[in-house]
């Protein structure tokens, strides 16, 4: 039964309330007790005929009444505890910070206050009776429709976590993370959904993706060689096209291998020096190094590097400038 303000009772997994069955339980227990005592009286009359019949009936009535009273007392206490628990659960749902609604055959039959807030509804009443699909982003409706049809037919279906886009009453599009569960609501198979607005998180993720895209575009378009390698082992995570052109290596030959394995350093101690400076200073600018190409040609470069984090792992991003021709020209000028 819906409350006057239209919210309805909080969703409950129990098919019937404790109060509804209490009378039936007491009646059954009392009837069983009377039958038991009647059989007891017959047996007692046969075994102990000296006891008067009216005394026997009186004992039966007193004992039966006592048993029925005690049984009813404990049944009422249990029902009260269940009702108290249900009331606490109802308050919890109403006051929950996450949006919660229950829908049946596609129509919303219960919603809490947080639900009205997330959908920018004037009140909970504005949500009651609405078709769920009308509030779902058009691109997500087909997938949700299929899910709804399957779940309402199977109450034993496990809870489902999903991310979807919804539309508020103000036309705003927002992302939610939802937990979907089959429940019995007011005695009928229904679906309970708990929402959490993750629009800000999705926005941050999108900004991060865009930032990464811009970085990798600049990374690959740079005329200077750039490498990214793990700080601990020196394994190459990525290198740009300029590095491949300069060294003569192919991309698949480099990724997952170290600069030492590729014999990049003419003097391996130069890498140790670079790493040591990075640990002390956090960055290195224009460290002159001698490196080798795939063919073994010796070249000179200025290496600049700093520590960055890639997918939670500490890495070194290095930019270096090939100054081989510049050093040869300087040497020729000194000899002239």
C-alpha cells in the first residue's frame, strides 16, 4: 500500500509481513495443542479411571490455555522485532545518500529522496509511475530493456553491477553506477536499483584520456628522440619514431627490453650516473652521453630526463638531442 505522499513502502525481500501470518500461526499452534491434550486425556482416562472427568477437562483447558498464551506471547515478540527491523530498514532506505528506486514491469513504484535529487525531480511523487526507459539515455535503452525482461522473470538472478547514462527532468545527461537486484515488493516480483552518480569521475577519466592522447601525439610527432623506461629495471615501455629512426631499431625489438640489452650505452656507467642524478635531483638536464645505433655506430647526445608515473609504475622519460655532427664540427675547427 502506498503512503499518502506516494513514495510507497521501502522494498522488502519478505513475501508477507509477520503480522499477517501471526493469527494463522497462533491458531494452528492452539489447535495442535488441543488435539494433543485431547489424546492425552483419553489415554489418561484409560490408565487412571479414578480421576473425575470434569477435573480432567479443567486440567486440559488450563494447560491448553497456558500453552496457547505463552506461544502467542513469543510469537508477538518475534513479530514486533521483525516490524522494528523493517522500520529501521525503511528509514535507512529513505535516508540513504545513494538513490534507490524499485520498478515493476518497467514502471517506478518506489523511490527515495536521493532519487528525486539525482534526477532533479520536484519531489518523489514526480518519479512514481514513470517508465524507467523514458529516463534512460536513448543509446542505452535497448540494452537495458533486454536486461529488465530477463531479470523480472528470474528472482534468483544474481545482483548486477552496471554503468549507464540517464536523463534528468532538467534534460541533463549523467552517468551512474548501479546495482540491480530482483526483489519481492508488495508481494510482486520487482527490480530494485541503487544508483550512484559518477559523472564527475567519468569527466575526470575523459580528461585524463584526452590528456594522454595529446601527450602521445606530441610524443610521436617530436623531432627529438624520446624514450619511456621503467626506473627499476630500465625496460622500455615506449619509444617514439625519432628514436627508431636514429638508432635503426624496430619498435617490437625495443619494447620490453632494456637499453643495456640493446647495447645502447657505449659506456654502461653513463646510465648508472643518469639514474643516480635522477634519484638525487629528480631531473637531469643535458647530460652528455655516447650511445650506439643498431649497426654499432657511435654517436653523441645530450640526455635530459625526469621521473614520471605510468600506470602506477615509476618510469624515466628521457629526451635526448643528437649532437654528433656538432661535436665533429667543433673538433675540426679546433684542429684547423
